[in-house]
C-alpha cells in the first residue's frame, strides 16, 4: 500500500449526502467515489464519500483541498452544514490493502485497488514506494491525482467514466459530460503504451500511462 | 477511521455574504398564475429560494408555504406574500419572476441579474 497525500473533511448537518449528490458526478446516496467538477467539466477533485453516522467524510487529494472547499462553501446557503478538517487524525493509504488493519481502521474499495484510513495513533509506514505504486497503476490502468487526475482534464480523459453516473440529473458540469457521452466524443482518453512514449502522465519501466486524443 | 475527537478540530469558517434587502418584481402573467394558485387565501406565501446543485451550481426553488423555519425576508409583491431566505438574498436581489405559457418548458421563469450563467432548462444558474 502507498501513502496517499490525502485530506479528510467531515461534513456535519442535515442532508449532507443530498448536498454532495447535487454537486458531483456519481449517484451519492451512501458510500461511493464521486467527482466534483467545474461547469466546464474539468475535475476539481475525485473523492471518497464515507457516511459516518449523521456525518459524512470526504477524502480527497490534499493539493486540491482548497479548490474543493472553495467550491462547496458558497453553496451551503441556508443548509445547516459545517465542515471540519480532520486530516491530521488519520493516515490514508491506497492500493491493495492488507487483510489485517489496526483496530479502528476503515477499509474502502475504490478504483485505486483499495483505500485504508488508519488512526494517526498507529505508527504505520507505506509498504510500496512510488515506483512500485506507479508500476501497479500502469499495469492496471489506474489514474492518480497529480498525474492523470488534474484540474486540466475531465473525468472521461483520465479513465474515470465509471464514476460519471449515466442517468443522474443535474450537477455542475453535467451538461458537458452528458453531451460528450451521448455523442461518443470524449476527446481524450487514458491509455497504456510501451516505452518510449512522448508526454507520459506516468512513466514506468517498460510501459507508461498517457492521456491521448481519441480518433 | 478516527473522528472521535473531531469536536476539537476547528470548523472551516464559512464566509457568509452580507444580507441584502431584496428587490423583487413579478410580471402580470406571473401574478395571474399566483392568483389562480392562491385564490382568495392570503395566508400562504410564495417562497423563492436557492438550493445548491443543478447544472450551474445553484437551483431556484419555488414553493407555496404557510410558514417556514428558514429565516426569511418577507416582501409584499402586488398583494402577495413573498418569502426570500436571508442566506440567499445576495443571489436573488433584483430578480423578475415571469410565467411562460408553453406545453414544453413552461412555468415560472426567473430572470436574474446576478447570474453569470444559466442552464438550458432555466432552473439552474451560476
């Protein structure tokens, strides 16, 4: 497992799932992964949504935290929702997760092969370095934050089609994504190619990931 | 996952925009439709709110209500009670409510000078 540079926000209040659902690409009615997008369908962040009793945790990529908060805050309006940053309370790891985790840990399934959220009180180190994590991602065509998942691309371009719900109603960016899908014109897509490649998003030993324009 | 001590973590401060005194107008067509809806009963009010979501980030929310727990500004527009949530006042100041009589896409329509963009159906704005 590889240490994920994550943030964790805890949203407290009424109808938090409904609030998130109205602003992201996947159907949010419980535990899921979803994507917050701008009106032009470019990614703000790809986040894990984890209901915790009355509250909901959003786990995202730390460099994108401010952008997500900036996106959420003005839309709270009269909803009684508060946001707490509980990032420092937990470690977050991604990739294949060992069977046994310390007590109080949370195991999540997601497109990265898995995620573990482990209380900070445990001294836990990653078992994979970045090279091994990247090789795993290349072999399994898994996009990652900062490499393929960036604010410059839309979800289809980095292989996250499955996180854009096919029947969902309006959310920010939905008009563009629905049009792209219905017309079969997604513009770019994530591919794995043998080295050498020009402009890889993730460079591997023998193969690399690239975002390429579709024919 | 540890969130048991989350009460000790500070909340992220929400920059709530200042409340503004809402100026709201209604076309004759919209007034006529309200008249049909309300009849002679003036105990109810038209709640003009904003929800997060929609293609452009915000959605209009029109309801006929007797009362609401949401803190609101109460306006009198052509003899009708109109309620505007205080938290959304900055997004709704200056709007005009119209009624479009069409088989498809008809209904109440809002023209909003604060909107920089809106979606095709007219229910959402940014």
